[in-house]
C-alpha cells in the first residue's frame, strides 16, 4: 500500500471515530436531559397533588361553613322569643365567622390560581346565606316588636290592674322571656279531676263556647273559690299564701268541652297558708 493510501485510510478511520464519539456524546446528553426532565415532571406532579389536596380541604371547610350558616339561619328564624340583644350578638358572631371564612378563602385562592373560579362561586354562595341570615334577623326583630305592641294591661276580676296579658302562645313566650313572673300553661277538660299548678288546684266546671265564657273552681289555702262566667282573655285574680300574693289566671282559648291558658305567679311565691 502506498503512503498516500495509508494516510487516506487513517483519515477515514479518524473521521469515523469522531462521528462515533459525537453520536455517543449526543446519546449521553439525551439521557441526561431525559433524566432531568423526568425529575422535573415528578416535582410538578407532587406540587399538583399538593394543590389538589389543599383544594379538597378547602372545599370541605367551605361545606362545613355553609352547614353551620344554614343551621344558624334556621335557628334564628324559629327563635321569635329570644331577646333583641341575643339576636344581635348571634348575628355579629355569624358575620365574624363569615369574615374569617372569606379571608381563608382569599388566601387559598392566591396559592391555587387554577381553582379561583370554583372557589369564587362557593364564596358567593356563603355570602348569599349570610344575607338570608341578616334578613331573618330583621324579620325576627320586627315580629318581636309587633308582638310587644299587642300586649296590654287590663283590670282583673278582683279589681287589680294586671300585668301584661298574653292572648296566644307567642305572646306568652314574650312574657316568659321578660322574666318578671312565673308562667304555667294548662289545658282543662270538663269532667276531669282538679289540675295541680304551682301551689293551687283548678277544675273546669262549665264551658260556653258560643259566648266565650267558662266557670272553674280554684282550690287554694284549703278553700275553694268559684270563678263563674269568666270571659276569654279576662285576668282571673286571687290571693294565696302565708303572706298573700296575687295570682292571675288567663284563659285565651275556649273549645266545646275544654279551655286553655296560663297561670301567672310572682317570682318565688310564699308557701301555702296551711304550711
């Protein structure tokens, strides 16, 4: 082989080796790039899983907040007899809880921008529930004031100016919350044995539903008192106890053979006269 042919063959071998080396380096670089990409993908998947868990926890907290607000709303709607100050305190507590919930939601929204749309809808729902609670509070307050204005004072059958008279159960609840006297509700049926209330017994004797009148016997201090032909919502008054105190009995519902109403006694009445 001539010297020129030998040189040409060595040049071709060197070029081939260079190509192979470049190919190996390219393959190695590709492997390194793939490995790095795989690690980045794993990190991204972990971050996505963490974000999904946070969003799920946020949804659970929001559901719990909605449930508490709905329950509070129902309670406020039914609590006509609760005092005005208690209603306002409860409403403030609800609003504070809503403010705290809104703050938490806004913070979670900043960390999970992909969930902003869904979380915003949930916040709007919570605000709607709080708006309903505010409406219920205002309605309850209005009903309370209207009921108070219907209560009145009249002179009883003993000639004494009575306390406030309740003509139905709702008005009686208002009197109970005032806390001025004790109140005992009752229903008497004609022909039944005397009913014990506080320190007295009462028994229905006659009923005139057409004219809204009734007659009953009151047993107090070992003596019987007949209260004859009394009218609906009329305060029936009598004194009882060692140190006589005023008891009032009001019938606010008269049926064919029964009457319903309440007995009003002073706070901490004395013992019956015979004790």
